[in-house]
C-alpha cells in the first residue's frame, strides 16, 4: 500500500508515547515505504523522561529509520522546496503543536517541516496526544480538521474518568490513515 512513499515522521513531546514509536517505524517498514525521515521537536531531543532517555531515543530513531534526524528549523526547511517527502506524519502530536499549526507558528523543526511540506499541496497526518484535546485545544483540532490537507488518526479518550479532556491516537489506525490521506480522504470514524 505504501511502497515507494517517503514519509516525514514528526515526533513531538508526548513522552508517554515514545515507546510506541519504534513499533510504528517497524510497521511502516513492513509496508515497504521508501524512506522514513525522523524530525524531532525541541522537547523530544532535549529531555530525559521516565519513558525514554533522549540519547537512547534519538539513537533508536536513526538506527530504525536509517536516516539522520532533522533536529532544527534550518534542517527542516528544505523538505518542501526540494519535494523530499510525500506525506508528513506527526505522531505523537501534542496540543502545543496542534495550537501552533492552527495559528501559523513555526518555531520548531516539526512545525517548519510541516509548513515547508504543505506548500506542495500534500497531506499531513496528525496523531493527537494531549491532555486538553476536549478542552482548550478542541477548537484547534476542529480548525485543522476543517483545513485542506490535514488528516487525523482516529483517536479516543485514554482515561475519561481521571483525564476527561485527554485524547490519544489509535496507533492501530496510523497506516490506514496514511493510505486514506494520500488519496485526499479522512478515515472514518474519527472518534473511536
């Protein structure tokens, strides 16, 4: 389904999702994607957390993808002008990143990669992971949902009792979402 596709894989600071990224990369490779280019946000490359040590995480990304990580705005900017990727996939995508995408702020490698990429009228997939998806960021999610070339991985409330406003993507739907987005369609249902 995804043979010969070049993917920009944007990773933002939803640290509890980092252990899932290795499996996602392996799943994408099983689909015979041509290239997976890892792009990390400032927090993703800076902080050690209880979920992953930054150096281990960055090393894993380079080993699993076989690509150098894009870590800054200058490295991300050429993606669009050089038409390097077919689709930008931001997994996980924090509420902070969603808010900045919705308001046109470009202050990280992931945001610059996305801005640079959409100039080519190509799809962006967002795998939301935020504690305020049904709160302050609900309007930003809605705005991007209603913006051309933005597609969402289906999501759910990860703990509706303890965190009633929290949303997280369904990792089992990432590849299907990419396939649909490449056809210009939003996979349904969105809320699982």
